[in-house]
C-alpha cells in the first residue's frame, strides 16, 4: 500500500507543483494583495491592512465606466447571440443540402486570432481622412450619414464592440446547439406529426424542452465569458481603452497591473475580486433559474 | 365540386409553402455565411492591393485588377513578423507538449491508481476549475517578475502547462477503458507505466488529439499573458505583434501591409482547421469552452 | 498443475462506508483442483465465484487462507509471477492492436533470459492461434471480428505464454446461443489438447454440466457441493443445489413423513425406510413423473406442451412452491387434455427429501432401493 501511495503521488507531482504555484498560491495571494493598502511594487512595502483598495476602485471613474461598458455588453450580447445561434441552428437542422459546408464556415471564427480579425473589423468600420470605410458607404445607400464607429460617439463604438463580440462567440454556440438539436430523437417529431401538432407547438413543447439543458449551459458560459470581455475591445480600440472610454472590467484589472497606468497590483486584485463576486452572483442566479425551468 | 381538383389545390399550396420556407431558410444561412466570410475576403483583398491603389480608393473596390505580393514583403521587412511567428510556434509546441505530459500522468493517477486521499485531492482539483484566470494572473505576474523571468520563454510557458479541465476530461476517458484490460495486462506482467504507454494512451488517442488541437488554438491566439510578460520585441507572440503593428508599425496608415500580416498570422490555424475540421468541431462540442 | 485452496476467505469493506460490517465474498473455501482437469465454478451472480477466480489469479489477496500451485505457496505472489492465463467475459482485447499484436502482448513482457526475439514471438503467437483456429485472421483488429472470433483471440492470448493454470471468467456469456454451444466444445477440446488445469466460472448450470470434469456449486461464498456433474445432479446434497441444477427446474412440494410414508397433501406418494414423523420439503425432477391411471399423486392439469421428442405436462398443486409443475414424459404417452386432473406415479430415484429448516438432505430410500 505504501509503495503504491508513493507512486501515485509521483505521477501527480508535476500537476500539483504547477497548480500549487500558479493557481492555489495566487488565489490566496490575491486576497492578501487586495487588503494591503498603499502597496508599492518597487519597494514591495505597504502601509496597512483594510478595505481601502476596494473603496478606491469603486470610486474610480475609470472602473465605473468599465463596469457600465461590461454590463451593457453582457446584456446585449448574451441574449442576442444565444437567440441568433438558436435561429441559425434551427435553420441548419432543417436542411440537408450544403449543411456541412455551412457548419464548417460558421465555425471558422472560432479558430481565428481575435486580435487579427479585430483589425479587419476596425478597418471596415473606421472612418479616416481618405475614406469613410465600407460600412459607412453601405449606410449612405440607406441615406444615413457617415459615423465614426471607432473614434466617434459612444453608442457607435458600443455597437461595433457588441457586433464583433457576437461574431466571435457565435461559432461555439451554433456548434453546441446544432448538435443538441440533432440529438433530439426523430421519434418525438414523428409522433407529434401524426398528432398533427402545429410547427410552433412542436418547437415550444418538444424542441425547446429537449435542448434546454444545453441552452442554459450556453447562457451560463455566455454570461461568464461576456463578463471577461477584453481582447475584442483591444482589437477594435487599441490598448489604451480608458482613453477610448471602452474599457472593460478585465481590461481595468490589467491596466492597473501593467501598462501606462500600471503598477498597482492591490487595486487590480480588488477589482478582480469584485469581478469574481459579480460573476459568481450571476452564475448562481442562472443556476437557480435553470433548476426551475430545465427539463433533464 | 370535384374532389380531385380540391386535393390538387391543397397539395399545391403545401408545396408553395414548403418552397417559401426553404427559400427563407437558405437566405438566412447564406446571409450569415456571407457575414462570416466577408472579413476574411476583405482581409485577403486588402492585402493584395498596392499601397497607392488602396489609399486612392475613396470608395473601396470589391476586387482588384492588379494583385501584388509586395505588402507581404513589406510586412516581413518592416516588423519582425518571422520572429513573432517562430516565437509563437515554439511557445505553442513546448506548452502543448509539456501540458500533455503533465495531464496524462495526473489523469492516470486519478483513474487507475489507488492511493490514500485520492477523492479528496480530486475534489480539490475540480474546485480549482471554477477559478477564473483573471484572479490568479495578478500574482503570477508578480511571481514571474520577481523570479526575473520576464521576457523569457520560461516565463511565458510556466503558468499555462496545466489544465484541470483537461485532466478531468482525460481521466473520464481513461476510466471508460474496461477494468478487464488492466487485469489482463497485470496477469501478463505488464507494469503500470507500460500499460499507460502501450494501452491507455493508444486507446485514448482521439481525446488526446482533441486536447492537443484545443491547446494549440489557445496558445496560438493567447494575448493577455504574453502582453503582460513581454515588452521585448524579441519575445513577442503573433497577437502582441499584431497589436504592435497596429499601434506603431508601418507608419500607422499602411493598411495593406497590416492586412498582409494579419493574413500570415491567421493562415496556420485556418489550414489546421481545414484539415481537421471534423475532429476540431467534435472535440470542441465535447470539451471546448469559449465566449 | 494441481491447485490447492486452503481455508480461503475474502472479506470486502461494505460499499456504504457508514455500515462497518464487512461483506464476505468467499468464506473458508477449501478445495483441491486435480491436475489437468476442467473445473466449473457454478453459482448465482454474487456468490463469490469471480472473487475465487481473482484470488487464484492473484488480482486479489485473500484475507486469510493459502493457495498452492503444486508444491509452491503462491499466496503472496503478485499475479504476473503466478503464470496464469485469464480470459474475460467481454474478451478484454486491446482495441487498438491487431489479433497478432494482442496475442503477442504477454510475450513482450518477458524479461531477462526469457526474453524472446520478434520471430520467436510471432511463431509462438501463431502456434496459439492455430490451436484456437484463428490463424487466418491475425491482421484484423478486435472491432473487425465477431464475438466468437474475439473470444478465440482472447483464449490464444491467455495460452500463448503457456500458463500453469487457465482461468475463464464467464467466457461464453456474451456470445449468442449457437456460438456458445460451439465455443463450449472448442474450450473442452483445447483443454484436452493442452492438458492445462482450467477453472471455468459460469452462472449457467447447463454450460457447467456439459463442459466440466468436476463442478463446484457455490452460494454466498460457501461451497455447497463438489462432484462430477452427473453425480451432483443425481445426488444434490441440499435444497439449494437441487433447485439450482436442472432445466426445467426441480418441482418443490411441502409435504411430510408420516408412518414411514411420504405425503403430499392427502396422498401418500412413496414409502420410506423407518424415519420419525416430520414436515419436509419433497423435490421431484421433471423426469420423475410417470403418468398412470392409478398413480399416487393427483395434479390439476393446465395443459401440455409438445416438444416432439417428449412432452411437457404443465399442472398445479396447492402444496407446490413452483407456480407451475413441469413434468417431462415420453411423447408416446397420451394425456387427455379434456380432463381437469392427471395422476402420476413418482420415481423414487428422482425424488429428494430435505429438512425444511436446515435444508439438508434426508435419505429416505429403503435398503433395497439403494444402488
């Protein structure tokens, strides 16, 4: 028994070492950081212990702007992307011809570099001295004036960010929902058809309940992912997100840690813990709702 | 009233309704396929337009009569694109192979060996799955900085060579191998390590391939950690390179060259995807998370 | 190789940790397996037969007791050093290896002087494959073979290293009925040809009876009876063995011994040697019924099932434990199905009497009936 024990721990050793150093220790450390007031990175000293860091972060206009941006992003993109993914998956599921081709195309954004494609989006939406950009040309066809989506009004920038976020998250959702829809047994549909059930009723009474576990899984992971939005914004608006007024909570954490306004790990820790608390709360609410509605 | 014609009418109506439905469905699908593909088309198109042609088009053209590869040469000359490429390649290969090594050993211990405290340790591992990266990255940044590992490959790689989720995925897969196989091997005098190498790993190869592909995608696209840990251009990965190009490269407005760089960076993963698209999609739907 | 099991006991902790009692899988098991014989370990599921097999193979260590292979005490030897071959119900072939690679796998583990060259391994693998007649399928993977072929590969893999003992754990359960019969004959043949002492675990009594030189009937970890198949069938030591062996199952009646006669209900069916009056369980094999107009036992007729070679009479009796009494009679005997009852004379040698409490057998036959 003793020999066996030793051997097992030996197999586990690398994983435990790495997890200990880069997950467990940081987890404890981040709590400590967030409580150390006036921490100085250079001298590694601090004045006292308390909740001042939290208070600073919560009163920082940049943080409040980041929270506002993040919440708007979450509220718009999660329902829209999930709904649109469901629509596309239903459409995919109702056809045979070219189905695989469409599925493959839709998945393409998943494997592309968010930063790289973000640049393309920026160019498509940007208005500069030489050109109004392709999107603005399209808008002109409908009689709308040129808008600078990248450096212009807040609503326009938010629109691009949401649009790009949805473009990035759709592949995963479409993939999951298509396979969920495909796994609903044809027998149910046949039975419903024999009873002359109308299509809408088939959808609400058979299809939706059958895929509800996956749908809720997507909503929950969608919320978590959207709250952690960062690189999409960087791709569109550059690294100085505070200046663009488009920072996100995660962006705020990184900016506090590093970069032009960086060097404040205590503020970063406090902000990260606030984000964690928000995500945890939302996830719990989601889970409670899903307990009531999901049919397993 | 002729029953025959009544029946025909109903049938015809049903047919029309079905056709209309099909047209609407395909219209939707084609629309989104266009939305997905258009940025890729635009990126390739812009990358082959000459600098002067691009900037003289107040109204961008949807095709170009004189494609040029000049932008690609510019991209490789003006910034160290080749260097970023090599860095990312090394980072991806090393990180992925070390991770596979670590998770295979851990998954084997959890699935096949009996030891005291196993369920406790495993529960602890599972709990770690809930910890978001944002929470631990702060200390990791400090740790790596204090160890003097900024702007080194070691610093880039170390924090991302374990994944609790992949350990879990692999352990579940290992456990599906029938107990009898292990017994048969034991009776034949096979050691645990040999059983792992000769039997478990070959049987679970599909899962290992999935994990590898997912990790490769993750590595190739990783941005946040490399950005924190490298400010020396010699250690930039492609994502940071792109950002660098955007902020400082090409005198800001050389968009065709920028697009050429974007194409070059995107191509490896797209090729990987086109070859393995079935495997990748099956793997992601089983164990992927993003978004 | 002779195998001796001495007072073997295996206890497991209860699955439910809150209950501290242990589960006794094998209880004080003593038995000697003669050299070169095929032994059938027989019992309902959960009776400890597979645990016994695992103890012999060394995959599990006994809580107490000893195991000898010939003169060697192997109790504390790990499985790889015992030289046993093991065949599983689900074959346990490595799915990613071909039949040849599967059969060669055990040879690849040999070390030191025993190490074989690649050619020797292939040669030995083909030898084993010929024995089970799958040498034509060596390049196939398990997924490309039928269940019967896979089982042959599994047997070849167990035989290739010339084990001292061959252990078969329910090897036929996953095969369909026809293959099961065929493979059963095959195992018998291979065992005869190789002369390897073989232990065969099964819950199917017909399988065990047809193949084994000796059968061991187990219940809840305890040996009930050991003997040649026919002997166990003809002389079941206790009620469990009587009920477990035989298809259709034996018919069990609540009856009594009174005035040196066996009574079922109000009818005396047989006379006995001098015995005290007592309540008993009377069991009669299906073939122990002889239809006669003036037979001693009257049963309520339900119907008859014609099987061709013989006929099954299905009937009822209020004192019978079985839902239906099944008796097998010659197909030449005509039964009038219009009547509501049928009378039988009972054959004494197909009838066994058991104490209702201890369930041990009571010998009721008179001197002159023995032998």
